[in-house]
C-alpha cells in the first residue's frame, strides 16, 4: 500500500480511537460471545453508521477514501462525538479530500508588537503559546509565578516537552497530572489536525513517543481540545497556596498563537497572595529555570537559590 494521505491517516487513527472508546451496550448492542476487542468492532460501527464494513475499514486504514458530509454526520452520531470532536472529524476529513500541495508554505510564528505591549502592562500572569505549545513570550508576573523561561534552551521551551521532562519536573504523583497532560495533548492534536506534517509537531511528538510511555498512552487516545480553561492551585514558597483561574484567548492568525492568562477573584485572599508574589518578585532575582506548566508549575522565582530540585504540585 502506498503512503496514505497524512490527513487520511490522522482521520483513520481518530476514528479507531473513538471506536475503541465505545462498548456495545453504550450503543444498544448485545456484546455476544467472546470479543477480541474492548470497544466496538468495525462491522458494528459500520452498521450503526449505515456504511459497508469494507468502506469503513478503508477509512480507518487511511486509504484513499473521501467521505461526504452525510457520511461524516452518520459517523459522528454513531461514535457519540461531542461538538469539539465532531469539528475535529470534519476538519480532518475535508482536508483529506484535497490533494497535498507539493510545497507547504509555513509562516514563522510571530507575537504582534501590540500583544507584547499588552503583556507588559497586564498586572496578572500571562504567556503566549504557539500552535505547538512553544512559549513565545511572557510577562513579569508570569515569570514570578512560573520561573524564568529565559534560562531554558529555546528549542526546549515547549509546554509538552517540559511537562514530560522527568529531570526538571520530578515525579508525577500529583492527582491532576494526567488531566493536565491531556489538555496540552488535546491542544497539540488540534494543531496537528491543521498541518499533520509540520516539522515542529513531528519533532515534539516523535521525541516524546520514543522516550515517554505516559505520552504514548495519552497521545493514542486522540483527545482534542480547541482551547482550554480551568482553575489551578499554585503552591508558592513564602506566599502560600494561590487559586487561579486560567483561560486561553486566540490571537490573530489561522492557526495563530494563544494568550494564556491567569486571574484571581477580586477581593479574595488569592488576589492578596498574587499581589504579594508580585512584590517579592520585584525584589528578587530568579535562580532556577522555568519548569512550570499552566496547571502545575514550580515557582522558581519564589524559591531561594539553594533549594532542591523543582517539584511539581
């Protein structure tokens, strides 16, 4: 078989992951007899979607199949996809219908000057992430909360690489670690859907797939996140626990970078502690490299130079 279209390959892997997620009783079918697969069989899903088993199998194999929107609607219903997963399915399938260009033009990611100015005047931590989760810029409050990114080699300054870097992040015993990792991986999946052969994505996913069993397991789920938000408690030495809300905001470009902003509710102890952190940071020189993530950083700026290896909270 010739090399499949990269979007068709991604589409097939996504369909297989979503099929394996379902069980017969989830869709009103009786399991019946011994089963070699934990999820639905291909023929069961094809039946639910009103497709031939051969046609569906070719889709999963990434072969030259260009499903219509009606077929995609039927698959989305059979797989019980949510709105975000459905958009992901259509993005991959519509891209798979088009021939791959001989040369793919990729514009370097750039943070607009107006965004850089905005970062500097914001009084709350904020960072700019590229489409593949590279850290492109940050403000002083982010440095106070997360540590000094400038001390990390530029090619390693990537949220996924940092999150799976054992020598920098310590153990993974924190109960929210997997959820945090899945959110980043989901954002990377969304980026890959727009350009599956991008060399930066290929390099990051390739490296982590080789050296991290955790990454391989989570990446194979094919979860996707267009944007993420939530809350996180940061444990900051000398300041205490700070509960922050974080949100992502798209910046110009298709796809473009996103700004990730952390905020504390007004007139709360968390807002007071965030202000205390800003005051401490203004009087200290960061001693350790940036090792954090938007969900579980180690605050290098608030740690004395003689402290032990950074820990994930």
